[in-house]
C-alpha cells in the first residue's frame, strides 16, 4: 500500500523555484498540497515532480464542495 504525502502549502519548507515548480524541503514535490481557511480544508491540489498534475478540489467555508478541475500531462 502506498501512502500519499500531504503538505500544507503554507509550510515554511514549501517554496516555488524559478520554473514555478513546487518544492518541499528543497526537492520537487509529489503528493497532495492543501490550503486551509479558518482551520478547515479549502483547497486540495495534486502535484507530480513539482508540477500541478491531477485533480484540484475547492470547498466552501462550511466544507461543502465548491468546484473541481483537473490538470494533467505536464511535460
């Protein structure tokens, strides 16, 4: 069973490099990145090798789904 790494996008160890790739602890990030609003999950992003790749899910303040979209096949 594989465990997906999940990080908070506001973590001080999260950065973006000059090529706009997401880094965590100075390495390209693969996994789920979250944003919270008022302590609740607001947005969930999926990244592969530092690039947003896969579903993104946004939620209302009360936790109900708001919208979702998908980015795939980054070079």
